[in-house]
């Protein structure tokens, strides 16, 4: 029998009928993760003798209840798998952190990210937007932001690669608060749908570990993505409100010195940062399932994703509508049935062929405009007006199911607005 002290009982717990050792497991990057490794009763008694069994704390089952300000390891005789963070809030300077966040997100979104951190720290169960930081350039601080998240929330944060999200085994990250995915490049729609569903999840989801039975757990995770694949990292579709996308500039482009020790400087300010989060007022009050109103984090970079996500027919419709609103500048809305649109698009050479189902799908799914009930509307024919025909021919009252297109929506979604938004992004970044 080993002569190790029975004080080692603190390294073990019994949950139900099973024993676990609290240990630290390295990942492929060498980072240590606190885990519960299953152990048999025989192994424990072989190492320490039978008397140790009576000294091991026992619990009914596992739970995951996140809290940073009122942490409890045991909750109604259940073992809390959420980890207590070691930082103790303390008043002090947060200049390095504020300057760093201003660099990453831009001054105009500083209130958003400070609110994000405040909610993450004080109300970790609240759903929040998925953050995507991207830039073609290296040396921007994207990865450092992910490391900073990990340093704050410690074992409640996990760093993944894109392959980890595509794997069917999710137990490594499904119970974490912050899920940081670096070098993101996800093209699989099924994975994207999973991310979208989980980001607004309220309830229990399945945790799947290799060689173990599936278990259901409460999901409260927040996704943070970083990518060099600018504009292509995720298949974000038009109208998506779950993602906050930011283009991150290089330090050199903003005239800032690249500090190789910045992560150490950020970590040194974490206690003061947590103190400030406890004592500031939220700027953006609760507005919906992601807390923020979507316009708060609707960035020009997100709009570029929307433009890139449109298919052939949606782009053709927008191109036509731009011309139509230019032809009829006094009109704030223009109404067209599918037959009207087919006539305008084909005769105006916006599309090469007519496909009614695809046009309908483009309008309703991509542009997110639903049909009005059958009724009277004015059909403004751009083609007729372009040919300088009489007003009576290009302003015709018709009775049909139709779509009403708003000038403001067309401006926001117009394909030609890409250049405008690109200029805004560059102004924000540089």
C-alpha cells in the first residue's frame, strides 16, 4: 500500500456511485484544463487504503451553475462543474484594457464591448451576440483578445479550432462560458445552424464525449471567433442578428506601438477591470434575446457579409430596384407582383431567364420581404418609363398578390452600397 497521506482525499469526489479525481489535463497547445478523471474505487483504495473513502466528499449528481460573484461549489448536494475564478476585484487603473478594447472594436463600439463584458461577468446566463473579429492582416490583436477572455474566465473558457466545432464530440466545450475559436473558417451550414441555435439556446442540450453516454446539460456558452479569412469566415446570411462582426486594424496602421508584453499588462489589470464592471451602469439596456438591440452591433463589416451572402436573383432584384427608385425618386415604396418582376427583370436584362420559384425564394428568404395580401396597388414599370412612354403605361393599377419594396431597405441592402460600407470600415480601422 502507498504511504501517501490521506489528505489526498481532497483530490477526489464521489458523484452518485462513481469516483472522480480532480486533475489538470494538457491540451495540444500545452494549456492545462481542470478536469474530473473517473477513477475506480479499487484504484483509490490500492493507492491510499480503504479509510480514505470515508473522507471523500460525496454528491448526488453534477450541475453547471455559472456565477462569478456568488459562486457555490455545492448546490443542493450537487457538484457544480462550473469553476470559481481566482480574481479578486480591486479598484485600480484599467487604462491598458480600455485602450486595447478601443483598438479592437473602435471607439464607437466601446460601450457595446464594455456592456458585453459586464453582462458576461455579472449575468453569465444571458444570451449575447457571437463576436467575430477578422482582418486579412496579421499583428492586429485578434488572438490576444481571445487569450484575454481565457485569462479572465480561466477554466470556464476554452480555445478551439474550427475542426473541434465540426466534430460530433462536444464535451470539451459544451459546458463552457466562453468558447474562443481562432483561425475560424467554417463553411458547413450544419455547423453554422448549430452555432446559431446554441447562441440563443434556453435549456438543456446534449453533451457527447468519446466512449461515454450522452448527457444533457444547461448551455450558456458565448462564441468568440477570430479569423484572417475576412468576409468569408462564417456563412452569415442577410438579416442575421446573432453576430457582431468587427474588422480589426493593425497596431501600425493606427499609430500604436505593438507591445509584445501586452497580454501580461492586460492580465495585471483584470482585478481592476472586474471591479469597474461591478460599479458601472450599463449603457445599453435589455432589448431582446441577445440583450442588445440589433442596431447596436450592426457594423459595416457585418453589412459586407450580408452583401456577399446574396444569390444571383436577389442581387438582380436589388440592381433593378436601384434603377427603379432612381426613375421614380418621389416614391418611398414600389410594389410588384412576381409577374411584374419577371417582366421588368427579363426585359431589362437584369436576369437571363425567368424562374418564378427562385425569385420568390430570393425575395422572401434572402431579402426577407413577405408578400402583401391580394389587393390593388400601383405598378410602376421602369422599362416603360425608360422607353419614355406615356405615364398611363408605366403607372398602372393592378389587383394581385404583390411585394412592397421600401426605398430605405433597398438603400441598406443595395449591392452598390458595398463600396460605401468598405469606406466606412476603412475609416473606422484607420
